[in-house]
C-alpha cells in the first residue's frame, strides 16, 4: 500500500505539473496574440511553472540516485 501511495503521489504531481505547463502555453499564445489581460500574472505563472519543473527534475534525479545506490548494495 505504501508503494502504491507513493506512485499515486508522483503520478498526481506529474499530472498537476503537466496541466500547469499546458495552461501557461495557452497564456503565452494569448500574450503573443495581444489578448493577455494581465502581463504580470502571466509572468508569475511562468516562473511558478519553471520552479515546479526544476523541483520535479531534482526529485527525479534523487530518486534515480537512490535506486542506483540500492542496486549497488550487496545481497
């Protein structure tokens, strides 16, 4: 159950990040077309997405390092 909960947590986080990135892409398209209402909010959302993506990459790297360390352990 704990492994499934962790997997669900990771999957939900990835889905949330993907939705955030897609939403920002739409906002950027509106900005390029001149339809953006609030430039500051678009920039804030972009920065939040960038930070979320960097966090996801760091978590991924740490998980891979932990997996590799476990695989190197003698049985």
